[in-house]
C-alpha cells in the first residue's frame, strides 16, 4: 500500500461506508495512566478551586479569573497544547480534551470560556503558524498566565460568514507596519486580554492574521457587553482606527487567514464538546442530589417515573457525547502521531491532519452543545420553581449554556460543514457510495445471526447506513453541488450521519470493555436505548428527505429499498424498562457514573 493510501485511511467520514461497529475506537476505557492522572488533576482543581467560587466569578472578577489561570499554569495545564521550548507541556489532544472537560466540571461556563480562549483560539494560532520570534515573545507569557489572549474574527456585519470581514490592513509607505481599520464584535476575553489574534483583509481581499498588543496606537476596546449568560467572562468590541501593527506581527502569510481561522475553529469545536460533557456531568450530579432531597406527595421526587426517565435520558445523551468526543479526538491524535515532530512544518501539517476530521469535530460541537442544552433544561425542570431562582445552581447554567449552539460556528453552519465535507469526500472519491449500494440486496436478505453481541442493533445500524447512503446518493444525483443550497435537506442528512456515528460509537465502546460487572449490563442498556431512539429519528428524517428529492413520485426500486431498510431499523426495544434500570444504577452512584 502506498503512502497516499495510508494517509487516506486516516481521514474522517469513512465509517459511513464500513460495516457497523467493526472498528476498535479510542474511548474512556482506552485512557493511559497518564491520561487518568491528568483527568484527576483537572477535575480536582475544578472541584476545589472553581466550583466554590462560581458566584464570585459571575461578578466579572478579572483578578479572580487571572489568579485561577495562573494556578492552572503552575500545574502545567495552560500550555498543554504548546511546545516545551516555550514553557508548554505539549501533551496529546486527548489530554487537552480531558483538561477542558475537567474545567467544565467546575460549573462555571464563564471561567471555562476565559480558559478556553486562552488555551485555544487565543494562542494556538501562534503555536501553529507563528515565527520563532513571535513564539519566543508571546507564548511564555500566555502559557504562564501572565498575559491573557483573545481572538478577533466576528464583526458587526459578519458572523458565520467570517471570510467577508471588512476590517482592512494596508502596508504603510515605509513598509514598517500595517494600518488596521475596522471593528470586531463579541470578542471573548476582549476587555482583559494583552494580546489579540486579529483577522483582516490585506489590500481588500487577502484575508490575513495579525498579532495586536494591548496599547497599540489606534486600537481601542469597547465596553463590556450586557449578556444573558456568561456574565463572568469578558466580552467586548474592538475598534481599529489607523492602528499601527508592526510588519513582524503578521501571523503566517498574507492571504492565509482562512487557514488560521479554520484550524482554530476545528480545535475549538471538539473542545467545546469536551466542555459540554464536563458541564453535563456536573449538572446531572446536582439534579440527582436535589431529586433525593425534594419531597412531594410524601416521597422523594427521585422515585417518580417521569424524573427517572429524565435522569436516564440525560445519562444516555452524556454517555454518547462522551463516547463520540473521545473517538473523534482519538482519530485526530492517531493522524497526528504519523507526523515528524522535527519537521519545521510540523504544526502546519498538524492543522492539515485535523482538518481531515472536520466532519467529526463539527459533530462533537453539535452533539455536545445540544446534549448540554437538553441536560440543563431537564435539570431545571427537576428543580421546578427553585430552578428558576438564581440562588440555586441551575439558573446560571441554563443561561450560560445557550451560547454553546451559536459560537464556534452556529450549529446550522456546522451541519452544513458535515454534509459539505461528506460531499467533498464523495466527489474526491475518498468515499464510494456506489460500492456500498452494490450490497443492498445482500444486506436486506442477510440473516442477523451472522452478527455477535447486540445483534439487532448492529444490523439496524448497517441498514441505517445503507438508507442514509441511498438518500445521499439520490440527493447528489438530483441537486449536484447545489445540494449545499438545499439547507433543510442538507441539515437532515447531517443529522442522519451524526446519529449513525454516535450510535456506532457507543456499540464499539461497549464491545471493548474489559471489565465484566454490573456496569456492563447497564452500558448495554445505554446502547439499546440510544440505538432504538436514533433509528426512529433516522426513519423520520429519511422520509422527509425522500419526499423532497422525489417531489412527484419515488421510483419503484428506490421505494422498495426504502421500505425494506426502514423495516430493519424499526426495533422493538422496551426503552422504558431499560431507563428505569439505568436510573436505579445512577441513583446508587449518586452521580454520572461512567
């Protein structure tokens, strides 16, 4: 096998056309001893240092947030993605996600935002694309927490359409500096930062990155935004009025701003998934505690079947989000491991390797943010009227969570990325839909005793993959590249792909468990609940898609295949009983237990 083929194997989306759950995936049970130590360190810091201070952080206490950053720096947790040469610890992406998840466990989304920008989009542009001089000048200060970082991409007239930014950069006549003019909006860490990564148009059309220091002549910072949530994080506008930025502060190359921006966003997306998982686990713990304390009709509300169902639903969604997150990051890390660290372009190539998993990074962002949204909503409902009172922990979490579906690219944009990248992989022949569809009749007639454990679930996923690929193929035939403009259809396809990836991931994880105990039965129940409910969603979405593609009548052969595949994915699983058993197990542990 040649090098090109080896590289092609380590790219996202290939799971779509492979048999269900045959891969060994990276998951929580795959953690090394070092991963476990980092997890314990991050979660302990969150438990001891962040959780007791969430009300103080909420008061927009810059001094407190800076001190927490410095404490994390002393533990080596800020420079986890940065080279050791400049004071970083340069650990793998799994460790980086574990730290982000741990900060999420601390219950302060505001501090999570401050930390996330500092360690992610605020500094990784320099790590990936900075010159040696830029790294020497800035990274030690950022890694130590002495300086705070921010990232300026969004503008008043351009959010999701980031490349249409209007901020300009013109080289001065003497060639010594760039003159920036324009405005950035909704900049996290904006009021506190010492260094800003700013994206601007050179000569009107060459999207480029610049490193701008606080105090730069012609650069001013707007007042703090009055936000619905995230009140403990700084969010401001930035204004450039003939701001003079030295030429040596150009980041990477002229016209390479999109590369800087999209690499930062890919990392930010899966890290947001990690933060959402950590926060969801903390919220579940708080809800269980309250459910046992609150008495109604002579008993704890934890005993009510509707509350049991909510606890089970939250646990299933969080388990799935956790599983698909670490599968994604494991895939990314495996691709990075193939790179030569001594290569001068190591970090540029790392960004290229991560981009090959843009589909999964977007899925981690969507599924993570929509999981945490569902979790905090159910938790608030369990708290009842008290959930609406700021004195209790869920009101703040509920407000803070809403932004997660908007930043790092709205979930609508990320769904467009999923389907768009899948289209690209098909058109570039990285993925062959036709090869899978050749096995249609074989799958439909296949006896399910050909499978091992979780027989029905794996058979259903194989059929759902075939169904999704059939619809995807017909959509491409009908609309071609204009499919990207059929946003309702492309979003439905993205959701179908996401349900396939998540459902397969949980089966892979459960199959790999080495410990045979009570938790094995419970995780099998999670698989059955998740696959059953995911298949129902795929069935619903597939009907909507087929009706859009064939507006008059569906060809007979396609209609027959559609009907037979839908029959296979309809499972007769008693999810209500499984949810009761799952909730009983979670109640016994008094927290999210996996």
